[in-house]
């Protein structure tokens, strides 16, 4: 039996008036366009994933996460261009490149950050299994809708999906569904003919309303970042995901407290388990760096003890990190950066694996791709080492006496 070609198209323009750079904005450490790519690649029914964009940076991000990128012409990249036109162009480009036609085409919006691979898969299967010509994700809705009206110049309001004189109980109402704007699937031939996402028999793929969010303005983006720790499936990197590990110091390798003696000398506490984890990473050949904004002898002393390089007293940690990656020949997307506070956020936006320690500031936890269970200064770095080297990490336990 021939496997149908199911092409997922993700439109992602570079320009956005509501949120500049929106499609590259990270949520839980992953750009919005990459979150959409990840959901599509995780759907078994999808055979090919293409990002349609006019922006080279978006194209690079799409390729980095495993999708193809199609350069969208300027006439299809303006505010008035339809999503359908971008999908049709991407279909043509795909078929010209691969020499095969799509049987099913999906329109997947990266402005819906919480779509899942299961939702993408189910929407595609409604077409591949012949139950529908078009399908889309929708969420149950029980709201009463109103429309403002004007009568005799006095204004007013009237019910849209209800009679305002008759308000049935929720359990007595016919089910209604809200189009989420996240995923649409169409039989490719029918889509080419009708040039619209709805034709023939249309079916709903019912989704969890708690996951429905479309990012149109900065407030939506802030809500997405706050919700990500609650809605995303927790993931941690493995050795295959990482080429280097960069560590903040204060609050990450310490508990963020400073002890000062009568002469003004500063002292901090570190965790022996972190030292053992760093030693194991060093023995495994993982490039390591301590990166700190503090110009403090204790940071340099700790780096010497651990036998790893250090950059401290750095004003722009992100620029220093980018320069270090260039010098080491390391792709920032394959760097794990562990931090705890807001001055780590620029580095979080640069790397592929931003990691917050368990005691990190809420905004840092929201921006992280992974969060340790352990607080900073209590073994969080050892926990990260165990992610990368496996739960059987062969480091002797630190002595307690």
C-alpha cells in the first residue's frame, strides 16, 4: 500500500506589527516556529514539513529543527496575503523539488504555541483515512456571544448564539466549538481546486480548550510563557543534543547568598555534587565554560578548582557567549546554558537548550526549555550532568563526614 504524502506547511513571515520578530520569539526556550515544526515532525501521519517564510533567520531556525524552508516571494508576504496563497506556493515549491505531489496538505500556525503532535496527527488522519475532505482543530465553547447594535440612535446589544430572553443551562445547550486557528488539513487536489481551506465534508478535531491560545500581541506572548511550564511535557536534553555546557555562577552554582566578613571579603557556598558532575562532564569530553557578570576572585578560584575555563566580569554575557561559541566552533543551538536570574535571559535566547535551576526567577523558569528539580547551589549542575550522561552516572557520592 502506498503511503500518502502528507505535507505540513507552516507559514511564518518575518514581519509582525503586533509582536516584532514574533515567529522567532521563544516560549519555554524554543522559537514559536520551531514549536510548530516539532509538533508536525512528531505526528506519524505527516511525511514532510515545510516552513514558508520571507525571513532568512526563520528559515535557519526551521532547518535547525528539522524542517525544510521555502522562500516566500514578496507579493505573498504582505499583510494582505492569505495563508492559502502561502500554502499553494509551498506546495508548488515542494512538488518541484521532490518530484512528487502532496496527497494531503496541512496549514499549521506557529502562533498557536500549544498544539500537540497528536492533534496534528489526528487532523491529518481525518483526510488520509477518507472520513473528511477538510478538518480542523476546535475547542468546546459554552460562551454566550453578543453583538452591539444601534436602534434609534440609542445603542444596545443582541444575542448572537442565544435568545437573551431564554438562557438555557449549559447542560441543556447544543454543543458549540471554537475554531482554534492552529491546524487545518485538506485533501490536496480539492484544495488546489477550491483554493480555500474548507470544502466538501468538514470534520472537527476536538482539542483541550486550556491549550488554546493565539499570539497576536505582547500580552499573548507573556501568557504563553507563563503557561508553558504547566502545559508543556517536561523534557530534558541528552548527550546527543548537546555539544557544550555553559554555566552561570551566582545562584546557579551557589545558593545566591554572599557571606561578608569584617574586612569586606566575600564567601559563597558551593555543592560538592556539582563539582563531581562537572568532573564527569569534563572526562566525557564535553566543552565547559563558567560565564559570570561578577568580577570576583571566588569565581576564578572555583574555575581553577574545577579545571574549566571562566569568563567573568562580563557586561554583555550574550555577546561573550556568542564569541566563545565562534572560537570553539560550536553551534549555539547545541549549547546548554544554565542560569537563574534575569541577566541570563539574553543567553537563554541565544542557545538551543536554556536551562533554569529549580530556584530560578519565575521569568527565567518561563523562558527555560528545561528546569532542574534541584535549586542552585544544592546540586543542580550534578542533576544536569545526569541528564547528559545518564542516570547511571558513575560519580562517587560526596563524603558526608
